[in-house]
């Protein structure tokens, strides 16, 4: 038992509201077959990290989908969302279509 717990942390560019997603056995061109964690941020970015690598070497790719929106414009001055809104909802992984090509 005793091997459950936090083993690392990955730096991202904004707050994370969406659930990070994990997929095992993903073929990444030039990297091999890896276990991957996908993280979306409120700065409108999505990251893919090698779940088995140390944080300093784990980033596989990152993409930004454009400028985030100030949360005050959407929720008013007293909303419970931080200062910006980008990717708020949890995405999905379609393993049949492939990944990361």
C-alpha cells in the first residue's frame, strides 16, 4: 500500500478548472508510446505531459487557442472565476481517431 500520493507537479500558464485527463499507451511521433496527462487552462491553453517523466522533461506539447476573456465581462465583478476565462470545461479524448499527430 503506501505508494499512493503526489509524485510531481507541472507548470502551466493559468488556472485549471477543467479536469485533467489521462490516457495510457499514446503513440507520440518522435517520443514513443507514453502515458499522457492533458491539462487545459483558463489562459486558453492545452498541454500534454509525459506522465512518467520528471516535470522538467515532461512537456510534450502546448497550444494556445487565442486570447482569453476577462471574467468580469462574463460574470461581473464578483464572480467566483479568476480574472480570465479560457478553457473552462473538461474535454474528451478520442483514442480511435488518434492523438498528437
